C-alpha cells in the first residue's frame, strides 16, 4: 500500500504565498486559535480512532472468515455466515 511519485521539483515555487498568510516581515503569521478547536478535538479524535480500528480489524476479519468458512464458499453464503456470527456475538 503506497504511492510513488516521480518527477523533478522546480527550483522556485510557481505561485507565491497568499497575502493573508504572510506577515509584514515575510514570515507566516501564527494561526489564531478559537474556542471551537477544543470542541471539535474530541469528535475528530474519536472518528480517527474508529477509522484506525476499522482499518486494522478488517484484514483480521477477512482472514478469519477465510479460515472458518473456506475460500471455495460462494460469496452470498459467506456473507450469511458472517451475519449470523455477528448476530450471535451481540
């Protein structure tokens, strides 16, 4: 799983920085924080954790499904067995 990009990087950037992000001395200004940042931090953290858990458990689930049901089983039967197993675990 990856991405390979080949090419040459230009020596100078093709577009200058936006004026709203550059201060008078040419450096970027620090981002102003608002109270909304703290409110959105917990849902963002929980959503990212849920996505990471899903990303980690799907291959394990598919491996276990292959071991329990078998590779030659038709797809519909495999889904049915997985649904019954999920119902029994709940």
